[in-house]
DNA sequence: TATGAATGAGAGTTCATTCAT
DNA sequence: GATGAATGAACTCTCATTCAT
C-alpha cells in the first residue's frame, strides 16, 4: 500500500506468498466445513478448493487436525477482537448496563459466523489437540472477574471465581443455544426478550 | 399353538439370544467409546469386544450410526428414569426446594456415567440422525413448564416458554460443565457451593 | 384331484410339502430376479420371499448356484414343452411351412417369460455349473437335424450338422434379440415382417 | 510458457506416469478376467496385479464397473479398428465378395482375443452402465446399411433397416458361437466351411 | 425337519499422508 | 518450494453358508 522501493527482499515476497497460501487453506477449510460439513472436508478437497496442491497443504500444516485448529483459532480470534472492541469501557459501567451489554455482545459473538460456529461446535470431534470451542469463556472469564472484583462492594459475592463461572457459563449457554438452534424460530423481538431475560437472570444473581 | 407346559415358546429363547447380542453390542460400543474414544469404535472392533461377529452387528443395527444412537438412547433413558424418580412430587414443593432439588438432580444426572456422557457430548459428530445429547432438556422442559404453570401466581413470569428455556438451559450448562470438565478441581464442597449458587441464580430469577 | 382315501402315507404328505417348498423357492428366485435383478437375489431374501427359512433353502438346494440353475431349468423346460407341442407334426410339412413355423415358435418361446429370459441371459454370470441359456438349441437342434435328414433330397445340403447349426443359431439370434431388446419399438406388424424375413433367409439357404 | 528446449513440460511426464498406471490397470483387469474369471477380479487384486495400490486404482477409475467398462471399450476399439481396416473399400465390391469378406472379418474379429471376448460375453453381468458386448453391431450396422443402400437396385430389399438387422445379427451370432464355443471342435477347414455357408446364407437372402 | 441367529472372509471404497519429480 | 501421483491401512458393510436349538 505504501510506495515501495524497486527491490523487495525475496524473503518478504516469499513470506507474503506463504501467508496467502496459509490464508487460502484456512479459508477453504472453513468454507467446506460450512457448505458441506466436516465429513466432506478431506485434505485433498481442501487443497483443491484453496487452489494449491496437497503437498503444499502439508508444507504449512502438519496434519488435518492442525488445519481445523487454525480455523477454530481464527474464528475465536475474530470473536475475541469483536468482544474486546464492544466491551471497552464496560468496567466502569453500572451493573445493569454492563450485564446487558455482556449478553448483547454474547449474542453478537455467536452471530459473527453462525454456520461455522455451529459446525465447529457440533461436527468437530474434540479429540487430540482440538479444544472446545469457547466463544465467551477464556478471555472473557478474566474480564468478568475483573468487573466483579472492581464492583465487589455493590455486589453479593462470596466466591468470586465461582460467581464468574456461573455468569459466564450461563450467558454462553443461553446465547449459544438461542442463536445456533432456535434462530429460525426466534424473531428479533423474541431475541431481545431473551437478552432481557438473561440480563435479568444475571443481574438478579449479582445484585445485593 | 397347543398348550405346551414346561416348554417355553421358541420365540422367547430366540428373543433372549437376540436380546443378549444386542445388549452386548450396545455395551461394547459404550465401553469402547469411554475407554478409547469414538475414533477407535469401528464396527469390527465393537463386534469383537461384544464377542459377536460383524455380521451379527449388522443384523441388529443398520449402521454404525444406529449403534451409537442406541448408546445415546440407553444413556438418555437411564438418566430420564433417574430424573423422574428423583423429581416425583416436586410439583407441589416450594420454589426454593424445587429449584434446589432440580439442580441437585441435574448434577446427579451428569454423574450417572460422566465419562460416557462426556464422550457423547464431545466426540460424536452431530451428523445425520444423531441428535444433540440432551440430558436435561426435552422431558424436563415439559416438567419445568408444568411447575411454572402451577406456581405462576407466586412467580414473576411473562413468557412461560421463555422462562422455562432460560432455566433449563442454564441448569444444564452449569451442571454439565461442572461435572464433566472441572470435576477434578471441584471438591464435593465446592460442588455443593455451585449447586447453591445455581439454585440462587434460578430462584432469584423466578421469584417475585 | 382324484378322491383320496382317508389316510395318506406321511411320506407322501412330506414329499408334497417338500415339493411345495422347492417350488416356492424356485418361484421366489424367479420373481426376485425379474423384479429386482440378480444382485438383489440373496439367499436370505429368496427364503424370505418363499416364506421359508434360509436353513430350509439349504435343505433343498446345496448352493445359490443350484437354485439359479433350477430356475433356468424350469424356464428351459417350459419352453421346451411349448416348442414340442407347437412343433408336433412339423417333420412332414413343406419347407416353407416348416421353417415359418419354426421361426414363429422361436418368437413365441422367447415370449414365454421375456423378462425372466432377459435376466437369465444378461445378468447371470455363466460360471461354475451355470450353463448358457439355450432357448432354441439343444433339443431343437436334434429336431432340426431330423427334419433336414428327412427332406434331404429336396434340399441343398452338404454337411447336415453344419446346416443345422447355421439355421438353429440364426433363428435363435434373430428372435432373441428382437423379442428381448427391441420389443418396445417393434410393433406386432414389424415382428411379423421380421418373422417373414427370417423365414425367407433360412428357406433360401436350404432350398435347392 | 517460455520456450524451454530440451526440457519436457512436467505435464507430459506426469501424463506418461498416469497413462502407464491406467494402462497397467486395464491390462491387469483383462488378464485376471481371462485367467481367473470375473469373480476373482476384485479391485485389490487388480491393483496388486497391476503393480499399483488400490488408491491409485480409484484415482483413475471411480468404480470397479468403470474398470471393466474400460476393458470392454479397449477390446471393442481394437476390434473396430481391425474391422475398419479390413473392410476399407468393401462398399464397391460385388455382393458375393463383400459378404464373404464380412463374414471372414467377423470371424477374425472374434479371434482378436477370444478368451477375453468370451469372459466379457458370458461372465460380466449386464447391469448398471455395462452395455452388451457388440462385436459386430453398432458401427458395422451403419456400414452394412450403407452397403445395402448403395447396391439397392441389385438387391431384393424392402425394409433396409430390417435387412441390415437380419444380416448383422446373423453374422454376429454364427461367428460368435463358432469361434467362442465350438472352436475346439472346429478345424480350420470346418471353419472355412462355416464361413462359406454363412456367406451363402446372407448372399442368398440379399440377392434378387 | 425347520428355524433363523450367527458367522467371517472378503468386497468396494476412502483419505490422511508421503515423496519422487 | 510446489506438485500431485501414489500409497495402503483401515473402514463400513454384505451375504453365502453353518449349526445350535
């Protein structure tokens, strides 16, 4: 994008190419997963869709598992970034607002790529190094703990870790199921209602 | 057709043998799933562990999928029976008691065969006719709705279906995760604490 | 059919039952072959359709091959009987008439059970003891030879065996193909034309 | 893309390897069919005999059926090429000569690979996309029709299609049976006699 | 004798992975 | 590096046949 000198180090060109190949592979994998399901996502097929050879695939990913892991990670990161963005400044907000925002963001997180999310959640066997898909847990657990810590005196909390666990797990479950399974039946209106209910559930639990 | 005392009809002998084979197969499947994971559960291996031939397997189960489905169903039924037993009479109990009981039962349900439950939840690709594992949903959803209906005036409920969804999903998620993932870290004491917290969460949500 | 004494020897009853079972099996085989093809004709399926157990099937037929052979033989015999009936007295007829009758009968023979005939001809691998399906050959070869012998002086024949071979093979081929493959396209009228042509072919060849 | 002398494009090297594999597979199939019959021609066995892996087999042939089809096609093409070569110029020849040549060629066609021809004709179930083996029909039907058309005035023909059908079918049947079944008994001398008889049969039928 | 549950060799096929080019 | 042909273990499933009841 910036003006470039006439000679670029080959290494960078190479790295760019590598990067492009890796991206293409991850994207192809995600695409096949969404469109045809895990069963159809063979390495040969992935390579073909990515426009590279199987050999190249194995140049960049040591196994099929690693490829799927990359898809999961990429998806996770997209979500994490979005959540971080949306939740900036939440620490200083009131409980009601904060919790409502949290739930809203959780819904939004599941809507980043719901089809992919569903496939990852339902079709990928959690075996080997393939971790559980955690939309709203790891990083957000910390965030939530921090919030609780900060507002501790306003809240009715004994065990902070336990409370965080309860809240984060609950929000994750409610929004995950709502978005990924019942979304056809759920109008935006009902979704709002659900968000409100979930917020009330958590708020009631936390407040003194 | 004539009365033949002392001699059992062949059909029963037959049914017994069949039944034994079917049982052996389902058990073998569950055992392999637990001990070695879904990947290792090939039809030949299952038959071998069951002590029958692959042919017999396919005499009773049209596909590998059907076998796994049978394992799921059997597990589901064990849980359902236990839940039914434990929850008899819950309809007439107070909210506090009822909800506490519900959460306690949910924990117990996940402890029926936690290893199997975990494999079923995490390693079985939800593809084809293989439904989601629902420990605490379908039948219990109805039960919960009935409870809420009955105690409606004592409660703060707008949308009964929505409230049921929120409660059932929440209890399921909290207990599922606690039992199946963090159980190593969770002492019985902490578990009790969790149950209390979950109960408080739900109770606070429902009460006026 | 005749009036029967009150007591029949059990052996006969048994024989009748056996006979009935055998018939049922052969019929079931033929039926499955016609309706679903050779691939679907497994011994278990045949037994089921015949209303007996696989065990019984093997009581009467040592192998699947034997069963198919029985179907072929039964079909062959039906044809042979029909041909014999229709061709009685042909020996004394004139060449024109005799040959025309022969061709007509050949067509009729292929129409005894054309669907079965086609399956037997096309789907049954001629392996082991399974012979070629010969509608119009073995017995009729002899008959034809006899005719030629008898009318030798009217005919232009060097090698009687060779002439028989030529005629019988030709008639068989022309009628077989016409009836079994092109019968949809062939109107009765065209069929008649074909019969006439075939007759002319053979007659021209035989006559001085 | 640039001209690269002395270096063959990779594609060709690749194509050569592929081609060799495909050839080996088709040859192996034919060999097994001839030597051991259709029953023994399993895909694994074919691959083994071809000196490649089953995986390679399925890289080039989508099914066992496709492999057999390839053998049939290859055989058919060999025959077709031979027939075309031998029959060049037949259109302008006299009836006697033309018909005699035709029959002679038909015999020769069946002698291209008689054992294979026999297996293909007798053991391959005509199921799915596997067509009838037609040594002397499709293309030659057209050729024969053309001949009759051209010589129509010299001949006694009403229905040209019908006449072609009669002649082609007859020649095919006579030579097929003679070469493939009775060839042990048939000396070259008898074979010549048969050819003469067949030619006389057809000629007599066509001539005015 | 009839039954049908049980057998198990073997079929066709797939696919993650390797490696010569 | 990139290619893609080749690999082959492993899988699901079938079916002619046997044999305990």
